[in-house]
């Protein structure tokens, strides 16, 4: 039995985005929520980023204003490294099946993380395209944003411009500075074209890596937590270091290893980099 219909697959390639409900079982969702709640409770005893990823950087990121009475755990890097529940959903869920049906059949994990907007959180994500953070030899990458909570118009949903994955990649450099976002005039234009990606807990939003997207702050009293997994076709080879290192990155989760590298031409705005500019890797905001 397949996870997606042909109509859903066609809609994804037309729009660059697709929401699928019941992407995990009730038991899987409960396990994800249980572990996240434990991490939020643990964060109350910290006043700065903490924990350790495989490269030594902190795993748990706290928003300014975080405190024991008002926890604001903002991001968790590579949760599949430290949680069986998150590893299971990343590698063996209906979400995984759907990703394989979109860009597979051979599918590998690129990276995973949790982005959370707890009630009153000010976190916003400016407009960008993920492919510029995670360039590969071809564009068969999909980001699966699994909703641990119900996502509404009020609690900071992902906003996207359908069809923008077919357009050019827009520069994140402006006036010789890396901003991580498209130009402000373009962002204003995109806001007028955006649609929100909402759904009940347990739904997943599949998003093409070249789709323009952003999100606003959580204006509600309800949390909005996403388990974000980036999958790549097995024949898509990363061209830069992984922005979210993890023990399972590169693991084949469906099918098998590719025996060739496939390339895809794409159109890109080429910025004028300042003399002596250095290139560095950082995390994209996603949702």
C-alpha cells in the first residue's frame, strides 16, 4: 500500500508543497511528544545553549528570554541521535514512505532537527530557499515538516509560495553581506503571494528544497513544534558540509545506495561577493 496517491504526487511537483495527514501512528506521535516534553523540562535548568553534537557544538538552542518559569527551547539538532522515537519516525514511518514516493525510490537522510515556537515565542524565519544552504548535485531533496502540535494560522505556520520551486534560486547575499534571506523588496512581494501550511498534529508538510518559504512568530497560547527531516535522493550528492551534523546523516532509509551521481541544471541569481569573502555553513530556518 502506498502512502501517496498519484494525484498527491502530481500536486507536489506542481506546487512544490504537499500536506499529508496521519504521517505517523498515534503511538509514534505520543513518543515524539513525550521526549520533547522531557527536553523542555530539562531546559528549565539551563540559561544558555547546551548539550553536544557530534562536532562539539551545542545540541539544544534557547531563545532569548528563556528561563525556568518561561522555557523557550527553540531548536534541537539531530534528535534522532539521542531518541529512539525520533530515529524510528525518521527512518520507518509513513512520512518516510511518502518522501520515498516523491523523490525515491532510493532515499537517504541528509539531516534532521526540531524547530519549536512555544507560546509567545518571537522566533521568525525570513524568506529563503533551503537548497542554498544544502546544495547537492541535483535538486531532488524534500523537507518533511512533521507537526507535533496542531498548526494554525495563529501559532506561526510555515508560509510558502506555491510553484516557486520552478523559478530561480534567489541570492541570500546583499551588498556584500550574507543575510540568509532574500532581498527585503522581494520578501514584501512574496508575503502577498504566500499561503499557510496548517494541519492537525501528526500531519506532515512535504516541501521541495527550492521552494521559497518563511514563517511568522507564534501569536497564540498554543505551541507549534515541528520535527524537520531533510531527505535526499540517493543519487543527489551534497556539495558542502552538512549544516546539522549527526550520526545517521547519509544513511539509506529506503532502497539502496546509488551507483552514479546525477546532476540537474538550475537557474540562480549570482551575487557579487566582496573581495576576500569567506564562505561558511549555518542552519537554515526551515519553518
